[in-house]
C-alpha cells in the first residue's frame, strides 16, 4: 500500500470522476431489503437454537450444539470460498450475456464446492472418531454421531442454497428471500 507505484495507483483511483450517478432508491434498495430478510431469517433460524437448547435441556448440551454448529459453519465458509473467488467471473459472464458459459462455470464450481465440503466434513469426522480413542474429553465436546449427520445434511442444504444465492446475485436478483420466509418455521 505504501510503495511508490501503489501510491500512484491510489491517487489515480481517488482522482477519477465518475459520470454515472447511482440512484439509491431504484438501484440499491430493491436488493438490500431482500438481503436483509435473508440474513434475518438465517439469524432467527440458527441463532436461536443454542439458547433454546440451553433453556430446555442443559448448558452442556447447548455448548456441544454450539460448538458443532460453529465447526460446520467454518467448514462451510472454507468450502464456499471457491465460489466467492469466482464470483467476479460469474458477474462478468452475466453482464456479457454469456449464459451458457455462466451455467457451465456455475455447475463446475458448484460441484467443486460440494465435493470439497463433503471431503472436509469427512476428514473432520474421521479426526473426531480417532480423537475419541486418544482424547475422549475432546470428543465429548461435540454432539453424537447421529446429530453430526443431521447437522451435516442441514449444512449441505444450506451450502446448496448459498450456491444458488450466488448464481442469482449475478443477475441482481434475490429470489432466495421467499424461500427463507417459507422455510423459517420448519428450520426453527
């Protein structure tokens, strides 16, 4: 950031005058409120599970649930980074109306993300099972195997919805918010 060449680049970026003005009410707001609904339903669905387990079961089970959910969230974010890295390419193809190339790249990237996510979960599961024999107190901090599988399926569905969400955002559309509102009572 502080090198001579980069200072010139930053000076050039900040000195440019943009001729096109953005109209917030017509260009930004229509998608922002839909993103707000999507984020709020995700928070209500996943952010209330641990306090509910704390209230109705025990602090130990709530801690196990929270740690297991956090583990899966980390694995999901790591695997979705493949999609986030290619998102500018998606938007470029969508802007150029190269829909066939966009679909091909999207399905290829989606396959990579899902396979990588399943591989990460499998590797994590193997490590947890191995740790059960050597470090039982570490293994006991997570939920049991059946809950692990249920949370895996739920997170895999969340991954697929996230992939579709990125695809629709290339076209500046946000149809996922409707699914979030419909599915909120079932997830909670």
